[in-house]
C-alpha cells in the first residue's frame, strides 16, 4: 500500500478552460491519465494498461480539485462550447462506462444486468439501451439510485437483498442474462453477478474492491458456479481512447450527463461537498472552482 507522506490534491473527473498552449481559449476535457507512450502496452494501443501511468489525484500526481492546473496538451480534448462545465467533467466517468461496454461484447437484442447504480452504473444502463440491448436488470440497495436506474432505461430495478433466493433471481433474469456488469466489487455483488449470468455468459468487473495490498484487494468468486457455467471475465482498467466517442454520444443526445448532477458546490465549500458525497444521498456531486 502506498504510504501518504505529503498532502496532495484529489480530483480526476475534470474539465477546464485553457489559458496557454495549443488549445488556448478552448474548453477542454482533461484526460487524467498520462501514460509514458513508450512501453509495450502504449505502443500496442493499450495506453490504459501502461504500468508507468501518472494519474491525477493520486499520491504520485496532484489532481484537478483546484483553480489552476498544468497538464500536457496531448491530454486535453477540445469540447464544443454548448456542453456545460459539469457535462464536460462527467465525460471521464462516461469514458469508463463506454470502455466497460466495449469489454461486454454485447450483441443487439441481447440481455444484461448492471449491479451497482452509481454514476458509472447509470451511464452503463443508458449506453446498453442505446446499443440495442433488449433488457437491463439493475441492482442497487438505495431507492433513489433504483429510481435513477429506471429513468436511465433499466427494465427492472431491484434491491439485491430481494434476489437472494434462486426463485426470486430467476423471476428477474430467467436462466441468466448474457452479460453482467459488476460496478460495486463488494463480495456479495460479485456473487450476485455470477449467479445472474447465463451459462457461457460474460461478467465485466468494473468496480474496485479496495486499496492495493490490503485485505480488501480481492475478487472473491464462487469457483464451482464459475466453472460449471464456463464464464468469461473481463476486468476494466480505466478506459482506452474513447473520449471522442463519449463526446459524440452527449452531443447527439444519446447520453444524458446533466441529469446525474444532484449537488454543486464552490471550491470554498469543498468539505461540505465531500460530506454530501460520502452520505450518498444524491448521484454526482460537482465542485466548481470560480476563476475570474
Ligand atoms: Zn506505457
């Protein structure tokens, strides 16, 4: 586990206005990952797998929760002016959802489930319906997230606790859905994912279980079910080069980002913003540094 030995700035979902450089004067999305562009993974087109990546808001690299940020021009993606600042910042979690969808290898009119209806899960539901998936069953223990899941296009949204019995789960997913996206990574959520997918299906693991080198840093899978069903697993590592597709989805109205924003705070009230986020009473909390 990385030991924190200095204060650092959080924040990896951000957008900004460029003061100097090639994009001067433009509104931009900020790709928070700076890969080295020289390693085998980067040169093979998998920059999201770069072992030397510098990521905003980690102990090795300050993040974007500030008024001014110095960032490589190659990591700035120019945006249309008509996108709001909050929408621009939410292109980052949308990018993660697009990448997760890519790893799902879904076919039109197939079936899916999404476990965990935070912002990335909700964006996945929107994307799945937009991609022509026939049905999406959503799972989340929080009622306001289940309501948001239905607004996002889920065909059913239920509390995972109500799907404990095999017959109850069968009522929801029949013999199992083609692909399950697990966006929580609590042990019970992964077990639900494995139970809810059909034999021969795929489970896409989007959530992070816990910090590296801690007791939480494990995926705990029921081996016999995985074996008997012959499951395929995909693990999401951030996103690959998907920003342009994410922008296109928002510009064409196929994905609604603004509806995810439930709370906004100025940078001076950032402590309150974190309090609200930790209580999980809303969806996305946005902090807006005001710069004249
Ligand atoms: Zn690299």
